[in-house]
């Protein structure tokens, strides 16, 4: 008996939906650079409009300059102070605390731009310290000594503790995680103030953002963090996501909160519906995106659950700010002092706040409200075995001058998901694989002014173009069905081209369909003819089994095998819709065609002409078809 397999590996069930990436792409124009050492966190900083990124490492700051031809690197040594390092290693040898050897190095944790200088802060062997850069050179005083600053309130001494920092109007605001968590104005020309010890317990900070108002004295700063749920049972979430908020101009007030925030408030946030069981409580990353003009700012949050899935939720910052101004205080049943605790007032009015207001905010900083996302449900839940780590957002005009939000989400396997949020749905346009190693994305920075996305892991750093229309350049349908708002089919040049981001673009006719659920009419005028693969001929014994592969062009399409108007089922994996013959699907001869249908458009992907012969050779042939239809034959004679 001859058994013939045309098999694509590996095979498993995959449900095609718009909650998985439509395309899986490897960027052609990305610049990639590996790191020499991979065992420490690497904060990344990029100033909009420049072609450089600063990346912190162990005892060094990397200055990477990106050009069209490649990446050049400059290293600025930032070693731990010799005496501090020796003392740390003595304790390490003696078996005292801080047993991780990396804690005795200087691990860079914070890089932020302040006025004309860039502040770089590291652990400095347990005695945190900052340096200042001017034009990529360490700043020196008049005597030629390198200018440094104690970073005790900016960087935690241990690597196991997370830190978040944000520079606002030449002042640095920092949030330290751990058993003694705090939010501080830690450096600048304004008074340094912090949270009270009782306000934050074992917080894990993931981000911070300024929410500006028309009146600058009303500007608010939000911090996003997780609090350990110490009372959690076996079936409860171990973390609870929170927002902490302070007023930018807060100066503290005597006699109750002399060196503390008088405006600190906090509230819980959840990704999910209040009355549905699937809710996400662990915040992984947050990004506040302020739209053009007077449009509302939107908070995009990435959440995870204890069962290993990820969700993306969006929140109106205007609604959040309103809830902070109007919600009841947790544990308070009596009257609320006037002015309302937590209210932003003019800078010269904080010393006038009455004692009862200060006492109230010291004892009751938490609001009795849970903030749910817009429409009270996630934009989508990621339906694969990966999880999200970071999110950034761009605002893009399509060919009709309509604006859309495009999300870029980093995953734990080193992928980047490009996501279109349209009026009627959220679509994962593509999964981009820019890295060689499958490691978690450490950070993502989007520069809309230059049209680039910067991302890194512990091992590599890359720069990607936001616009990569060559990925869909085969024909009109490939371009339009991609639903990439940066790209449209140019009817004059007959190619997939970048959409101008000018407010009133002219000079070309571009075809797009971002919101429509049926695109059958879009490319009719383009008269595009699809290039089909040539017919493949397969001759087999009648008792054989045969597997016919159909390469996936889109993971959102519906794939069908047909012969003589008869439809055959197929098995899906990440690369193929494979037709299997066996007991449930008897062997037959003829022309088998695989077609894909998506949003009203149908395309023939491949076709096999199967012929049954009467051969009597007793052998087993295994033919493995990999990507590109490459055949490997193993023959075993049966004696």
C-alpha cells in the first residue's frame, strides 16, 4: 500500500476572527541592532523629531543614531562609584541582603529630558545617582567635575523595584514601587512633595501622564499602578488596577500636609463590564493619547488576567477627571468639607486651605468609585497564546481626510500588533515580527513627526516605518483589504501608496475601505487581476491518503476547498487551510481549488489536479510541504 501525505506542519484548530492578526509580516525596511549584554532592563528615551535613541544598560548609556543605511553607536560609561560598589560587594560576600550581583552595578533606570539637559539616573550599587547630558556629553562644572545628583527619590536601590518618571515643565515627577511606594515631585524648580506613607501600599507603577486643561493651574497628573490585593482568596484577582491623581501646581500646605500632596486622590479601574464575569484587573501598560484640537484625551490600557489572556480597554480622560471631581469618598458617610478635598486651586491658594480639608484628604484619599472603560467592555480580547506588554497610539488621516486611532501593541513574544480602531470595530491589521529573538517588548516609542516606531527588548532594538505600503503592493485588493489607514491603492500609479497626512491632500486618487464590511465595489475601477499559482499535478494510488495545503493570505478570510461545485472541509493552522483525505473524506480525483473570501471579495489561492493511478509498488512515501511548496520525500520499501 502506498500512503502519500502532502502535509503542512504543525496542525491545530484556529478560529479566524478579527480578534487575531489579519496578516503576519516581517518588516523589510526595519533597522535592527543587538545588545552586547542582555541581563538587565533597558529604559529607552527618544526626543520627537530626532534620529537618536538613548538606551540605558549596566554601567553604560548607549546613544544610537539611526540613518538610512544603518545604526551608529556611542557608549557613555556610567560606572557605579568605586567606594559604594566595594561596600556593596562586601555585603554580598557576607551573605547580607541584595544578593543579586547586579545590585552592585549601576543599572540605568530613568532617562528624561529637562530644559536643555537630559537626566540619566541609575541604581549606583544601592546608592541611586543621576548624571546630566548636554548634546550627548556628560555635563561638567567650572572645575571640570562631572555634575551629579542624589537620586534617592527618583530611582529605587534594587532592580526588583519598578520606577516611573515623567518630566513636566522642567520638573521631574517620579513614582517608586515596592513596600514603601510613593509619588513625588522629586526634582526641579518647584517644591518637592510626596504622598503620605499610608496612601499607597505595595504599589506597582506602570506609567504616568499629564492631562492639561485650558487653565494651567487646573492641570492634573495621573499615575497608573497596580495594588497588591492582600485579602484575595483563591478565586480572586491578586492585583487591583488603580489611578492616582495630583494637581500639577500643588505646593503642600501647613500644618497638616507641609511636604505632602494636598490633592492626591486614587480610584480603582477595571477592564470589563460591571455585570459580566470576564473582567481584567492587572494593568500592564497605559498610554494617554490627546487628539487634535479640542477632542477628548483617551487612556488606552493593556490588561491581563490570571488565566493568561490580554485585553485592551479605552477610557475617556474627560470622564475620568469628572469622576475624580464628583465621586463620593470611600468610607465617608458625613459631610464633605469646602472646598472639596483634592480640588486644584491656584498656586498661591494652597496655604489658605482650611485644616478640615487637609485632615480629610489625609485620612480619605480614595474615591468610592470603580472606573469602567468606555462602553463598559474591552475593545477586544487577544485570542492567542501571547500577551500584551506595551501600547502606544497614533492618529492617522485616511484618503477621505477622516481620522482614526492606530494602536501599536508590544507582546511578550517580541511581536508588535498594528491595530485599527474604526467607527464600527477594532481590527488587528497585522502582526509584525521585527526581532530575531522571541523576548518581551521592553518599551515602544512612537514619533509621528518622523513616521517611525522605536521598540526594544533585552536583546535588540529596532526602528520601523509607520508606513510600509510595499507589504500590500501586489494589487488593488491586497492593498484595500489590508485596511491599513496609512496606505491606499493609487489608481494612477497602480500601486499601494502612502496616504498624505496633510489636512487636504490632493494630486492622487487613492482607494481605501476602512469601515465598510463589504469591499466588492472598491477595486472594480482599478481592474486588478490577481496572480494565481500554477495548477499542481498529483498522481496517487487509490488507497493513498493525501493532504493538500492552501497558504493563508489573510487570517480574517473564510477558506473553502471545492471540486465540481462540491465543498470540502479543511484543517486550519497558522499557515494553511489543509484538505485531508481519509475515512471521513474519501479519496477522489479531479481539480481541487482553494478559495478565500473576505468582505465580499473572493480569490482563488491554489489548485491541485489529483489523478488516481493503478500503481502496484508497495512503499510508503511521506511528502512534507513546507512554506513555498517545497517537497521532501522519504521512501520506505515494504518487503
